[in-house]
């Protein structure tokens, strides 16, 4: 007799522990992708660095994601009363109705609204699905003391890097449209802009300068549209796809990442003190050099963990 697979529990690499973050204790929750293939529609079409878009190998139904949510409630029941920031992923775009139904989204929003300590909920999405209508609908499902942000995988302000190297077709006009869709909610919306440190094609000083320029661009967008921007700073790691297209591109030099962060911290202090930076290590098990990663984590994780709370550059003096 064949055993049926229980999809309520996320795979090991997608079941995260809560981590301290600039917006309080943060918990990333991964749901299944409800597209007909169970994959992100951009997987194998764009984003050469991304292995995540492959999903969990099955097309999820809203019912399966209801089971995932039930698992989450039980698994994290002891820590949920302390969580301040929920981050929602589905291996693709959580605002695309074909990848995460409105029904599932609302079930997640209802869950977030039921947690007294949660003040921020982030939804990962490609730009084109972030419409004013969807944003209004989602904000209306949250409590007035909660804000919603869109995690935008912008990665790099350089068109050459983002569109040319990463094959991620997000134009500046489309980023503008995301901010327009989020505007007009009295501080209850935000963008969490992903910045890929040392993306394929650039290394050394160029990578340091590029990350600073990307943050500067995010700050400009914030000033232009009056929508808060926080930043997720991710050092590059070699994934299967990234290595296929850029076999010689090395994993991010952490010494350079820290130098870049020093410059970024000072810029944020001067220009946008309300923005926060979160340095993230999560690879959902896709880092092709797990041993090297472990060694780097042993060395740098305590500093980043401290910085993620304090936002103080002194914590990065290793
Ligand atoms: S980076 Fe995002 S949009 Fe691109 S393939 Fe991966 S999950 Fe899809």
C-alpha cells in the first residue's frame, strides 16, 4: 500500500525558527505554491540565481495550505505570542491569485490579525501582482495597529546586473508602480527591498559600491512616494542555477559585505533613520557549499544576529 505524503509540514529547509530582527521577533512561514505546476511561473524563465521557485514538487490546493496553517499554529504555539513580524513566502508571488488564492491569503491575514504581538506582516511578491485593489483588500483584513509590507526581490539597482545577469525583468517603472499601489495608507504599508550582495558578475569593490547604490535607490523611492522602505541584505551563495550560469562567480566575501554595511548604515542614519536592515542567511537548503556556509556562519552569525537587533555598526566589528 502506498503511503500518502503529508504536505502540512514544510520541508526541512523551509521550516524556520524565529529570529530576532529590527522589527522584533520575526518568523518566516512558507506555504505551498498553488499554481498548476506548483512552481513560480518565472522559474526557469527568469531569475537565474533562484532555486526556490521550484516549490515543493506539487501543486498545492487551498485545502493543503489550510493544513499547512494548522501545522504552523500547532508547531509554533509556544512562540507565537511573542512574534512581532511575520514573513510569508510561497516559492513565488504571494499576491498572485494563481499562486496563492485569495482564500488562502485571507486565511493567513486572519491568522496574523489574531496574534496580538504581530505588528508587521510581509508578503513576498513580484511587482506586477502588487495592485492597489489587492493592497486595499489585504490591509482591510488587518488590525489598525498592524502594517503590511511587500518583500520585493529587487536585488540590484543596476539594470545590467538585475536584468542582464540575473535575468530578472523588473523595470524601474514597475518598482514605481509598486510604491504607488502601496501609497495612501498612513504609514501602514512598506516595502522590504531585497538586496543581493555581490550578485553574479561583480565582485570586490564594485560589489560594495553596488549594494550601497541599491540602498540609495530604495531611499529615493521612499522619499518620492512616502512609503517606508526596509532592506533585506542577502550575501550571495552559489545555488544550482546560479552556478550553472555563473560557474566561476564566488560566494560573497563577508569582509566586503561588512564594509558595504558600514557605508549603508551611515547613509541610512543620515537619510532615512526610520528604515531598518536585516541581514539574512536563509537559503532553504539550496546553498551548494553547506560546509563553507556553516564555517562562515560560525564566524559571522553572532555579529549579524546582534546587528539585526541593534542596527549598530559596532556589532559588526569582527
Ligand atoms: S526569484 Fe522569485 S520570481 Fe524569480 S524564480 Fe525565484 S521565486 Fe520566482
